[in-house]
C-alpha cells in the first residue's frame, strides 16, 4: 500500500481493502469525467440556441448524450453510497477468505446450488452473490468509459465516429477526449481500403444493380491507392447515395410484390428528393433482428423513435435491477429486528417492495429474456448516412473542398464499408416473409 493510499484511507476508516478503496477512487473519477462531458454538451447546446442554428440530428444527439451521461452519473452515485461501499468492502473480505477465491463464477454458483444442507447452502449462495456483484464492477467501468467517450462532442458530432473497426477502446477514448488527433486515422486507410474491396465483392451479387456501379467503385479505390483522397472522396459520396437507393429499392420491392417496377422507381427516385428523406421516410417492414447489447453499441447514436423507446425500456429495467440489489438482505434485516412488532415488519417490507416495483415500468416492458431479438426496419441501421457524412456530402457537392482532410477519407471509406456490411447482414439475418 502506498503512502498516498494510507493518507486517504485514514479518512475512510470503514474501508478495509485496497481493492475497494481503488474501486471507490475510480468511481469518483468516472463521476467527475461524466460531469465535465455533461457540461460540454450543455454548452454546445446553448451555443446552437444562441446562433439560432437548427440541425435536428445534432440537437437530438446532444439530448441523447445528456440522457446517457445522467444515467452514468446516477449509476456511479449508487455505487458510491457509503452503505454500498461498505457492503463491497465486507463482501471482498469474505471472498478473500471464502471457498470461492480460486473458483470461476460458474464453479462458485454450482457449488452453492449443489450443497445438500440448507444452512450452508444459503451461506454459500450469499457468498457467490457477493462475488458476482464484485465481478460486475470492472464490467461497469469498461462500459461507462466507452459510454462517456460516445457522449463527447468530438465522438458524437465533430467526428460522428460510427464504430470504426480499427479503433480499440483505448484509441476511441483517447480520440474522443482529445488525447490523440484524428490524423491517427490516416495510418488505417490502406487496411480500410482492402477490407472495403473485399466486402464489396461479397455483396455485389446481393443487389443486381450494384454490378453497374463497380466501375465507379474501382475508380474510388484507384484514386485512394494513389493518395488522391480529394477526388476519391468526391466520388464516394454520390456512390454511397446511389448504392443506398438501389439497396432500399430492392428491399422495398421484395416487401411489396403487388407494386410494379414503375411505381417503386417513382417512390425511390422521385418522391423522396434526397437520401436523407428516403432513409427517414420510406416505410419498410420490421424484419431485421437486433439485441439489447447492440442498442448500446451500433445504435447508440440513433434518434429513431423505435430505438429511443427500446433504449428507455432497457434503462428502466436496469434501474429496476439496481433498486432490487440487496432486497432480500434488507427483508432479512427487517425480520431480524426485534424492536419491531410483526405488523411494523409487514408494513416495512410492503413499503420496501413497493419502492422497488413502483419505478414507472409496466409489466409488458419487463425484459424477461435479454437475448430476445427486437425487430426493426433496415433503414434505421442506415442512419449513420444522415449525420456528419451527409453534411460533408453537401459541402463537397457545393464545392467546399477545403474541409476535406486526408484523415476524413478513412471515415468515408468506413461509411462505404458499413453500407456493404448492412446489405450483407440484412440478407443473412432478415426474418422470412
């Protein structure tokens, strides 16, 4: 134990273990960082309002960032409650001296459940629950660190990073918090180009009209290989728009067999004046499966009402789970309290139960199977084409080439790759008609 740790621990005499003290310090750092990024988002929002600038995706993304950061701060505050820190400290001490210290989580739970004597079985099960709770903390730190990074203005608006496949968690956090510059992305262009070519070849036969765009795609790649990024980017933008329209036309056609070619082409190419409008307004069947884990990753930045609704349900369930922690132990403590009458015990247990259950969540919104798929229309997954990339596309097509920096070529190639990935995933995973 270092000297600094000794000094601080004198002020936290209820802590017995260095590991729990370190956990508390990390939680406080998470809370401080989340509050700083929260203020950054509020300042940015106020700036938009001062400039009388209206951009719906930016406004909605800031709203989403603020909501996410408030959830992170709330979760950190819960873990930082003195009673919870003391419980972690006590649990950690017991785990160090328990039968579980050299076991995996599965082994610990199996040992607890297979114990024949009820007394030891209950004690073992309590210890395995303590172990489980302690193991969730590192997962929480990993999750919130990425969540904070996703909620920065740099990640969500200025760069609009759409899960770049070449960035690990540390790279993403460093880039989002300005510890590294986006010029780092230039180093990944050769491999991004390579895998985009491979992905194009894997989907070219999925949509018949993709074949007619191959010459344009080959030119994009050739210009990129020559490091003529400006010209390559100028071609990427209309290529993405054309491929997206072809893909959505093919999907709409398969879902509406009663319409003829002329009716579908009129809808796709005439009624919707822009790619942004097409992605937003086309009515497609909800036949593409995603899960709740993907809501926090691929769809984190989505402002679509269906995704927002499912996200709210997910966070309500997390809050319910949070409120339920320690419920049985609290009930046990009430029952053991000899100062209370039986009637007082019943009233206290009823109040405790109602507090946990009455959290604005309906029976139909309870998530009983976290792996159960949520079906969405595939155009929702194309929302990344409506944000920063769409703004850049408008600037390029209006002759504002000075904004095209070499590192942006990586993001545009990544956007093209993601489009091909959406096409490939859709035909692999879609629900049969």
